[in-house]
C-alpha cells in the first residue's frame, strides 16, 4: 500500500468529541528549531497550545510558540521544570537528555515517543543493534575501539568504508569515509577520535535513497506516508521528490520495512525512516528519526495531513489524519546557508525571489538568528500536476535549461 491506514480505525464516535475545541492538553516540545516552528504552525490551525524548550531566545519556533522556555533540552533540572508545565512531552530533536525523560516517565510524565525510543535512536550504533535484532535489513556494521579494530573492519567490509560517530550526528557531521586503509586514522581523527564512540558501516552503493514518514497513534495504529526519494549532497538532504519514482513492488517493500522498524519502537508520534535502495532491489535501513523530518516537509502542501499536524494528532491521542497526497507530485528543495555576507546577495535570497514568481511554489524561511554555511535556513516546495512539471518548476528557479515559469 502506498498510504496505508489499514490498522487505523477512523470511524467516528460521538463520545470521542473533545469537550473544548481540539485538545486542552499543552504539548511541550524539546527543541525550538525549524521542526518546532513548523509544529507550532500546524498547532495554530487547530488552536493547540505548543510550548518549546530551547536555549536560544530567538530560536525559529519562539515567535509562534504558545510559550517558550529559554533553557537547555539536555539539562536535567531544566527539562524537569519544563515538563511540569506541559500535558505531554515530545521532541523535535533526538539529542535530548534521555535519562531525565526516563526518570520523568517513572514520575508519571507522559512522554511521546517513549524515552526508551529516544535512548535507542540517539545512539546510532545502539539503533543498528536494535533494528538488526528485530530482523530489519541494514548494512553490515561493527563497533570500532582502536585502529586495529578499524583495520579488521576494513578487511571484513572492504573500502570505501563508512565511519560514523555513535552520538550527536546530524547532516553528515559525524560521518567520515576512508577510501583505503591508509585513510583510516585521518577519518578517525576527523570524527574526534575513538573516545567519541565510533562504529563502521559497510559502504552501500545505493541506486536511490528513499524515506518513509510513519505515524503511530497512542492506540498503536500505524499510518505510512507515500515513499519519497531523497537526494543528498555532501551528506545533507538537498532535494525530496514525492512520490518516489520506483516500481510498485519496491514501494511496498520500503513501506513494509519502515512499518516494521517503527513497530519495534515505543510511543506515539511521527518517525522518519531513511532507506537505501540497492541495484538488486533490496531495501536497507539507514536510520530512523523519532520526530518530524526533512523528508516530510512537502507534506505541508502536498498531503491532506502534514507530518506536523500528524505528529500533534499522534501525541495527543487524536485520530491520525490522511497521509495521502492531494497533489500528483511535489519536490522540496532545501535552502542552505552560505558564509555570512551581504544578505541580498545570498543565493538563498535570490532563489526565494525567483520562487515567488513560480506557479505552485511555496516558500518557507525559518528565521534563524544567523546564517551559517550548510545550515538549513529554509525550504521551497513545488507542487504540480506531474513530476515532469514540478521538476521544470524547480529548474526554472535554479535557472537551468528546459525550464518553465509562469
Ligand atoms: P541526518 O541529517 O539524516 O540525521 P546523519 O548525520 O545522521 O544525517 P546519515 O544519515 O548516517 O547521517 O548519513 C548521511 C548520508 O550519508 C546518507 O543519507 C547517505 O547519503 C550517506 N551514507 C550513510 N551511510 C552510508 C553507507 N553505509 N554507505 C553509503 N552511503 C552512506
Ligand atoms: Mg541522523
Ligand atoms: Mg540521515
């Protein structure tokens, strides 16, 4: 199924009607970046109150959140204080204090997804051990503790070899490739040394990268968004195409793997499952994010229920919404930061200027306090009647050959 709502009972019962509006429960979000901001935007449509905890006074979510507590989401006392003010605690980043979440759960605080899920996912090695133990296909991997261990892994898996930090990884910061045994020590150094906690993965020569956003309700109902193709540049998500241009059988396999992966985790919310498609038609899991994700930004314009609304519905115990696409095709293009300079001359600003003149283009700017090289500053989603047309719309923004504009 492309968008499976099979296990989700959408029948309407009068008793389910909330007493006041959609929900009176205050949703607390650890993190106030762009994902927190877009959660707040979705919440405002239904008058759901979202509070964020973020150390930056002018973080992207702060301007539109119901409330913003300035503080660290990785500090135990701060998270405990924050939790007192909310009815349900969720995350927009997995690098939070899992031990505190576990303690809060024991004290009766409602965390969605569960602290156990955050603990597994925030350590990429533990995540791999967990998923392989649940029979999910993934690239071969092994922990490395010293250079000898890294060499043994190189002998076993061959080169290039992917070295990864277990923790605090995002946007490829935490990955280093060794093309040969000679490059192993520089790759280890680039990741901060063995003390950081490292493991290696067998190189996967994928033909495409795919992703599936999977929503899980508090009643354990599961609903999958259509499979998308993600295109990365220098380890950072660059473009997302929805739906992915893949045969039906691959779509089904990718959805089944994503469904199985999320079923093995505890708690409600949306989860993003990143996948590799190999030449011989295998689907291997790369990693899972326990929250809304870059591969689901197009759902704001392209799906009946966006991933952000879906996350709120899930954590609040409301019925899950319809994940299917309401436009035939969509492309999301990330606006990445460049070195600081004259604002008007940044490529991102020029692209926005052009996008405002293109049919079916929606501009999102996260209003981050400062621009930094390779930082996600915003994104643009193109929707349209076919993939060919949305591709032409993207090309016209990028001023490439064969473009179409209004
Ligand atoms: P994110 O921002 O998605 O959290 P991350 O820092 O956790 O990224 P990964 O998802 O592990 O990093 O890897 C980033 C990218 O590097 C992948 O999307 C893929 O393009 C490439 N990559 C990762 N692992 C492998 C592998 N084993 N073989 C080949 N390429 C890989
Ligand atoms: Mg990651
Ligand atoms: Mg990733």
